[in-house]
C-alpha cells in the first residue's frame, strides 16, 4: 500500500508541475502579445505624429503663400485646430459629422482613409486626411472659406507636395521660413 501511495503522489506532482509550466508558458505568451501590441501602438503614434507635423507645415506654408496668412491668423488657426482635434479625441464631435457638415455647407467633400493598423502608408494617409479635414473645417467655420477657396488651398498643398517630391523644397526649409513669420511659433519636427 505504501508503494502505491508514493506512486500516486509522484504522478500528482508531475501533473501539478506540468500544469504550472503550461500556465507559465501561457502567461509569457500573453505578455509577449501585450508588449508587441504596445510596440506597434507606439510605432503607429510615431508615424501619425510625423505625418501630422509635416502636413501642418505644408498647410501653413500654403496658407501663408496663397492667402497671405500672417503670424496672428496662423496662431489663431493653430489653436482652433488643436481644440478641434481634442474635441474629436474626447468624442464631443465625430469626424464623420465634420465631413458631412462640411459637405452640406460648402459642397466640398473629402474622404478620410479607413484605419488599417498593419500598413504604415495607410496610417500616414489617414493622419494626413484627418488633419486636412480639421484645417478645412476650421477655415470654413472661422475664416469663411467656401468651396472655391478650399479647392484652391488643396491645389496649393498638392503643388507643395510635388515640390517636396522633386526636391525643390524641404520640410525643414519650410519650417525655418514659417518660424521667421513674426508672431507665429510652430513646434518643429524632430
């Protein structure tokens, strides 16, 4: 009888150890998934932040060159855009609502790219679409831009984008130029 008890005890111990090892492996796998997800989230945030800052520079440059916006109007625009972005982030207003209202009031519509967390180009495109939406909305709502002026701004931004691709301009050069505008401060990209 004593031998059978020892055998049973040894078998129970082996079962407990196997369960403990399985649980440890599972916890490690979950932790790795969480760390991978956090790492990807940080990558996404970095891509969005870079695209956001670059597009701001393009929009400010276009507004300064095309519409003669000076330091005071650019600073006011910056504050309103930041406020609108915070309102969207805090769910006081939705991007879909802004798109719809912009279309109704100006008959000028844009699309925001759907989110795909696996594609960096998609993330960058979505960030650009979102900031353009915020700028267009504020320009319409606070500065009275209509369809024609919004279209002209979009074309000016596209021209600046082509200049960037062809090497005729650089983001850093545009930042330096914008920082030279009296009364306007722009947080520069790293």
